[in-house]
C-alpha cells in the first residue's frame, strides 16, 4: 500500500517524503538515523489528532502495525522517536510556552518545546522547573518518563511537578487529565511512558528569588575535574559528602579511565539557590575529595546553565547507555563499576545523586515506581557494542533497585520489567489497552 496515496488532504501540506529535499534534516534524532516512509511536521493540535487517526486507519485496513514514532526534542536515549519504513510525527513546532500565573507558578507548555527554551521564558518570572541537564531535551519525552534533572534532590522529578495534561488517545479523542479528571490516566502518564499522546502539560513551577538585578533565577554551579587512583575511596567520601549536604545540592559524576592506575572524574555540582556562606562551605568541602586538576565555581541564571544550543539531529551521538538505580552505593557496587571501567567497551560511568524530594512521595504517587533510590548509575559505550555492554552490566542488575526508562538505550522486554514494579506494570498495561486498543503508541520495548 502506498501511504502517500491514502494521506488525507489535511496532512499533505506537512508531509515530508524520501524524495523531499528536507527529508535528510528530519529523518533522524540525536542518536539514530531513521529511514521513515513519511515524516509529518505538525504545527497544531488538529494535525496531531489527524495523524493519530490516520495511523489507526492504516493499521486497521492493513491488518498490521505500521511503525509509528513521535518526536518532540529528539534527544531521547531510547532512540524510538525515529523508525524505518514507518511514520514519524514530529511535534517540535508545537512548542508554545505560556506563564498563566506567575505568582502561583502555573505554566502551560506544549509538548514540542525544549527545556532550554522553557527556562528562558520562565526566568524573567523567577520561575524554574527541574528538567534535563541538556537544553535541547524535549518537554514531551522527559515529562512522561520521569525527569532526573539538575535540581532533583530539592524539587523532585519533572513529572512530580505536572498538574495536568491534554492528551490524544489511540482512538483520536482529546481529553484533559488531572487529579480530578481521568485520574487513572493522569497517574499513568507521569512515569508510564507513551500510553497516549500528550500535546501539552500544565506545570507547577517553583520560585528562585533574588535581590540581584543581573541574575533572575540564581544557582551556583561548580565544575571540578579530579585525578584519582581509587574509585572506591573517592565514591565513599563523595557519597558521605552528598548525604551530609543540604538537598539544595545535586552532584553528578562522569568517570573515565585515564591510564592503568589513574581515573578522571568530572563532577558537576549545583546549588539550587543564590550564593551563600552555606553554598560556599559545601563547595569548599568538595575540593577536599581528591586531587583537583581543574575547578570553577560561578553563580549564574538557571536559564543560562541549561541554554539550548538547537543542534540539528543527524544521529551524531553513537552512544549506548545502560542504567540502574540504588539506595546505597555499597562497596560491592562500586567495585563492580570499577571492574567495568577495565573493559574496552565501556567509555565512561555516570553516577548521579537523586535522593531527597523524590524519596518523600510513596511509590503509588504516580507511575514512577522506585521512590526509595538515592543514586543513579549509567554505563556509556558505543552502540556497536550494545550486546557486549548488556552482558557486562548484567551482574550488577540483580543488585540494583530498578531502571530509569527515560535514560536507557535497551528497548528489550526484559528491560521493560526493570523499569516498573510488577503491580505498576500490570496497571499500566490495562490502562494502555483502555485508551489505545490498537496499540499504536506502544513503545518498541
């Protein structure tokens, strides 16, 4: 069947095919080059709705599932926002950001926006939302899978600050979901992944106030590069430093091997408030954790910190990432990570501090199942080594408490079971079938 021949007139004007000069600029995301039969560049909700109905119609008459991907920012580690031989719905132009009530922090954001642009709009109101740490990350993907951001310990996950969503079901119906309307869908869409197509989010942003004129949403950023000989000793001291610090501090590490006996650790530390004696003392203690090669501390606007570079997507990042989360970085966990760094397939290991506010909510709060965790671990390698990385990481999986789906390149059914608790997964599957009976939104996990 020729997809183009059956395309409704309402979608022909936004269609990009392999013969179109624009095709190469819209076929990919950040991590993967796609070869879709059709890309639909939606600019309004009607076009998004008509695309969903069109895909549903094709599945019905063809009696087979057409590959269907939804791309907002195109920066998802899962890489499922592009496909081969199917349809990509690109909603990156559906990206308005509206501050509805500055005093209460009520912000309405269309799903195609990116977080760097959101921060720019919110900053003059002294508002912020904890989001991804890269400005080109899309609002849509991050806001349904979790959102472990730079301010997670103080303000929780991105999804914890969503107070309502506008959603298109698999049957093409539009509905509003919040705590009082379609509460089951509202529960599931926050952490449950693509159980429907969210076109816009209502957020409760928080205030970062200051009396300084030049900085509207002040945070303090410290970047430190350490050269160390023992990962075990460093992580023990770093973990103790984070645990004894205020939740205003979030600290992320990227660890790589420099030589046979030396490791390089890049630490990205953020204080979620303007500079103070307490922030200065906290960052001074960070300087005692190991031998420092470079260090820079500065106060700047959160909007400046996560500014969006608007990089075109050409599948340029050939990364493959496996991750897990845990309550305590015990000695056997750290030794396991150190052993992974000895393998040529492992390029780096990332460790993030994520405890704090997210620990205060019960597992049932939304569909993000693992509320007891305090640390996030990710192994970075090349996508050509995906199978080898999976095997290398497997011994650690039995010791970890869960997986963060929004940061995993593994789309297997086995990984699916690690993202959600058994009870949550059953509930999500039932919810998914109720609003998407043809399973057109089903993630290719």
